[in-house]
């Protein structure tokens, strides 16, 4: 049977999310699969507290997960969750295996370990998307947040990767550079001098994100005000996060495994997706009993200034194209003001 296009599959899952269906006919659109929860840095804004045992995903387990993914409705696989994926020696093979199943592999990395050899291996593996987490546009700010990293070395690694991509004339991976800036920082934009360092190189996007407090786990992070309207988080209808040992955690922000929904060593993706622990979370969120879900009780992701139900029809692909065309004639600052009230990203294409 032919699969739906990714856009229509996404629309179908949004439909079930907006209806708050307890059971959905297909599984998650996105998988977060954790190669390892080990990390080479100790960042100021990270919530990892060391309570989870450190380890690396076994390749047999990894293949069992990916083999199930297409029939479960998955389209994208992010090889990332709570650690630095480049620490896993078989990461390029993991990317290749995801591609072999006609899925889109993504990696999010701090780039500290991105040697020339690893860059070449990832390009050979046909990676679809790569995001560099570079939290600071100068050495002082960066190294204050990314504790243990060297700004100059990381920049060299990023530029080397982009040069290799350019030499090969590749359009993929789509490369994004994300920067977290604390709200206390008066300059919430990426400096022009920093962006100029990438002139002539194939980087696709720059984004600045507000920090988040990991559902209240980080009490030293200042958050923007939450939205006015409650609506259940769509994560429970769109994504599944699998830790290196096979346990399914509540979401990609559950880095310490506080909410366990299943175990792919013993269950299939679909058994977990529509199993009672997942259904209970959906049910409680639908009933606005989010305080009974410790993972969600303090999370800003449940609150929005928008109207999710009203946006359903506008998300249909033909109407979405019309809306995007209209937005071309709207002042960009209006969009920036709207997004800056949340913990989302302000993005700019290069």
C-alpha cells in the first residue's frame, strides 16, 4: 500500500491531536532515537541530572526499532535525545540504515566532536538534516553556556563540514544553526559579524531560541510568559522518544526518564503508541487534568496564544500554500513579535 505524503500524514495526525483521540490508527510521525545519553559537555541550561544510567544503544535493538518504523507511520527519525550522538561510534551506519528504510534521518549536535572524518562519513551516509547547537555568537557567551567546549574549535568543525558539503555540490543535509540566548541577554539576535563567517557556505537557516526550564526542572532559567489558552500538547499525538536502553520516555524534554510509557525490547512501537500509559496521558490532558501527569504539570507547552482547533483547516496543504503567499505581504516584525512570546525559534533563511 502506498504511503501518504509526509504533509498529508502530518495533517492526519494533527487531526487526531486536535480531536484529542485516545487511540490513533497510525503511530508517530517522528521518532527520537537516542544513540547515547552520554555527553562531552555540561551545559548551563541542560536538565540532565545523572539519574539515568549512561549507555549506548545496541545495534540489534536499533535495527528492530527502525524496521518497524515505516509500517508504524514514521517519516522522520532524529538520532538524538539526551546526549551527544557523535559519541556513538556507529552513528554513520545508523544514518545509512534509516535511509535504507526510506525515512529521513536527523542529527542535532554540539559539533565538538565533528572531525573531518566524521563529517565525510555523515555526508556519505546521506544525512537529511543536521542542526548545530551553537549557543553564543562570540567566545565569551558561548563558553559560558557550553561548559567544556572551545568556541574556536567548534567553529572550525562547522565550517569544515560546510566546505565539504559545498565541494561535493550537495543539497543535503539541510543545515540549521540554532542558538539559545538567555532572556537576560539584551541582544536576542545573532550578530551580523557571526553570520558573515558563513558567507558562501551552504548553511540553510539560522535560528534563535528562548531557553526553557525543562518543565520546571531548571529553576535558574527565566522563561517567557506562558500563553493564555490551554490546549493538550501535540507531542502525545505526533512523536515518540526512545532512550538508548529501549525505554520510551514521555517526550524529548524528558531527559531524565521521569515518565516511562513502554519498552521496545518487549513491545512494538504500535503497542506502546496505543497502550494504556500513552492513552492515560492523552485522556488526562484532554480533561485538563495535566497536574496528574508530572511530566506535563509545569510545562509551558500546554499553553498557547493561538487557537489550535481553528487552525486545522488552514493546515490543509492547498490552503497552507495560500496562507504562506499572503504572509509574504505581511510585515516580518508582526511574526517575530508573535513567536517571541513563546519558547519557540525566530528563524531566518540564509
